[in-house]
C-alpha cells in the first residue's frame, strides 16, 4: 500500500508548467521549514541537521531559479542554476539515499572532506595586497579568509572523527583505506580498487535520478555554466523555452522532495501538519485556479485524512 502525500495536486488539472512548479515548490517549502524547525543545528556529525540544512540551501536555489526565469527572463543563468541543482539532487540520491548506514556515513564524511579540501586550496593562508584594496579593506578580507579556513578545517576534523570510528575499517581495511585516501565518496562498490575504476561519473549519477535517459541534458547545459557558445546567443524566453527549463526544474524538485521525505520517515506526521498552517496553506492554494481550488474546509479535511492514514498505517511510500 502506498500513501499519496500530495493533496489533489495541480498536475491532474492540466495546469501550465509554472503553476505546477510553484505547487511543488511550496509543498517542498513546507517540508523544509518543518525539518529546519526540528533540526536547526547543522553539524557534520548530526546527519538529520546537516541534511535539513542541505535541503534549505536547495530550496533557496529553486527560489532563485524561478525568479531568474519569471522576473529576469534570463535563460542562460536559469540553465546554470538548473545544472547546479541537477548535480545536488544526484549527490543527495547517491550519498543520503545509501541504504547501508555505515556506507552512508562513509560517503557523507568523504563528501564533506573532499569539498572542504578543494575549498582550502583557493583560500590562501597568506595574501599580499597589490595596492588594489585600501589597507583596512585588505585586513577585513584577510580576516574573512582566515575565518573560512578555520571553519573548513573544523568540518574536516568532524568528518574525520566519523571515519575514525567507522566499522568498515574492520570489515575490509584495504577497501576502506583506498576509498578514504582517494576521497572517493562516489565509489560504486565498497572494494579495494583504484578510483578511476570504482567511481561514478557525473553522467552515471544523472542516470541514478532518471534524469538523462536517451539524452544527457544536464551535461549538455554545462556549456552555459562554462560560458561556451550557447551562452553568447540571444535566447528569448518565450512560452516554449520557459516550459522547457521550468519543466526540468519541476522534475528535479519533485525528486528531491521524494528523497527528502524518504530520509525522514519518522517526521512524516509533523511535516504533514504544516499544511494546516494558514500561511503555508494559502501559498499552496494560490497555485490553483478558481475552478479547481478547494476551499479551506475541504483542504483541512483532506490533510486531516492523510494524517489519519499515517496514524493507522504508518510510513509506506511517498508518491507525487
């Protein structure tokens, strides 16, 4: 048996893509707000808090994306954001949907370390002022760099502590040591093997989220990220282009929402209760047209029914 989380969503009414995106966006906003209320401490060693923070940042990026499309009509920047969001959804699927808890912590720890170590390479310990900044501004810049370096180093230490207590080191030390040494959080299998032979490529990660079947769209739009020829062509954001780029974002936010809810099965009831709060409810109801918009009483009744199903049957599956 599978419980349907959405409450008579807009898709079945044939709404334009932007309405369907906004509906999914506000549904995800409810989930993220409820999770960050529960877990407002985003520590590397506290997975529920860390993942809630991860989702909050993605929610902000989806919000920026739709503003770039709808308000600024900026097709190039929209595609840059779309590629970044696609990468983040693929990362969430690989790292935080890992069914084995020990492997999940291994991937998570190395994901943090790998990112921080790369970041430290561009945060120099000492810099010289080439007279481009006033001395006071240069001092403030150096203080900011030092603060960020210490922050990254602290994250690395926290992640390393998790690695130091991993039981995987006892199960297969050779495999564990190889994967840790290579910072290979994208490993395909837990085995002793060189990184090049045991690591998902980005195109393979996109396949994990069913995003690029038949055509590797996310790799294709990297030309916008890297400023290649397509970035310099005049592209008018007409209805067809808007539907295309927003439609891809809609697919990504629905996938990320599904993964997020699966990561927090014990919080289902609390998340669903958020749909009864007037501010959140009104945002979602505004995505409907007048013909199909349920009144407040009907909406509350439907949400309450879903809450009853959760109480009676527990968590089974989330369908959008």
